[in-house]
């Protein structure tokens, strides 16, 4: 019998809008993860969020009843640390950072020195205490030759029932002021996806990227050569799908209304 498991070995699963909304798990999320565990699917939760550590993300999932260990999480912060370490090999890079605890932890854990003296990179993620002084320092260093890196391009984030500026909005300011385009790590860039694939030891064509957002999740899958699964569990639904498809400039391979429908597809195909 041909099943999806013959064609694909691994799933790269988005979190916000795919596994949960705020502090509420999406129906079927916990059952899907249990199913993947039982049927020996390889998977990673792949998140553009750089503010939380993988341990904190796992704790959050577990608190919602979705089983996760820190090793199941790939954050844009970890992918950033991995990417600049490889780029700068064999010497560890020096970094000026604008970001929060998750980004700092990922950089320090990778043996990267955080400094404002002659850094090789300016690494920028979301920073809720971002200010003019940090912006000035960052653009001065970028203009002096440091490579500009942005953990993720999200312009807006859901928070407390509204929206707040995301890492991409800070990045837009730095780009405008410095005149330098940053290297983007998070989805839709393939760098975060490549990091997750390398952790799992699978090729792009063996993995499905699963998410609710055409412009980030599905575009990242397409850009990386993975299969793509769009779920109508978050941002995208049948009514706005064509609008978001046009915005993303690419389309999803498979589309499901619910997580249960997707799990059924993995089971039956
Ligand atoms: Mg999402």
C-alpha cells in the first residue's frame, strides 16, 4: 500500500495559527502529535519567533496538552546562530544583538560573543525594549561593514487580541536607515527550513512544510523544495485563499480545513 509515509519522512510544522491560537490549542493538534510519535514520523515545530527559547516553546506547548520536548523545536534564533557560525567558520563570529532572551540564549549557546565592539554581524529579532539608542548603534555598525541579519520578517504579531509590531518592522527601520538589505533567516527564507531539515537528516523533497500562512509557511516550503500543506486553522480560509495566494506568489500542494482532515490524509492516502 502506498501511503504518504512512503513519499515523505518528515513534517515541519508551524505553531501560531497551526497548533494553537494564543494559549488555546487548535482542535486535533495534540492528537496529531501523538499520531506522529506513534507512527515514527520525523518532525520539528518550526517557528519564526526568536524571543522564546526552545525550552520555553516546549513548555508552552505542553501546558496546552501538546506533547513537545525542546529538541522538537526549531526557532529562527537557533537557525540564526547556526547560520552565522557556518558562514564565519572556522572562527566564532562576534555579534551586536537587538533581541530578547531566546535570541541571546541561542547565540550564547552557540559560543557566539555578543559585543558592540567591531562585530561581524548585527543580528536583529523582536525586541520589546527596542529604542533609538539601539537603532543608532545598529545602523552605525552596519554602515561600518557588519553584515545585517534579521531573524524573521514578520511585520505584525497577534498579541492580547490585537496586533503589535513584529521583528520585521524593526528590521524595516534598520534597513531604511542603513541602506543595507538584511539577510532574512525565518520563513519565507529557506534558511530556517534548511536548518530544520539538517537537524532531521532528511532532504527537502522528503519533507512537508505545514502551516496556516501562504506568505511565510507555504512560500518557505516552495523556496526550499519541500512539499507544502496549508491548513485553514489560522490566517487563511476558503474566502481569503485567493488573495493570500496572489500575495505569496505561490500555491500550496495540499489544503485541509482541519488538523483532523490532515491526519486522515496521512493515515489513508
Ligand atoms: Mg502560523
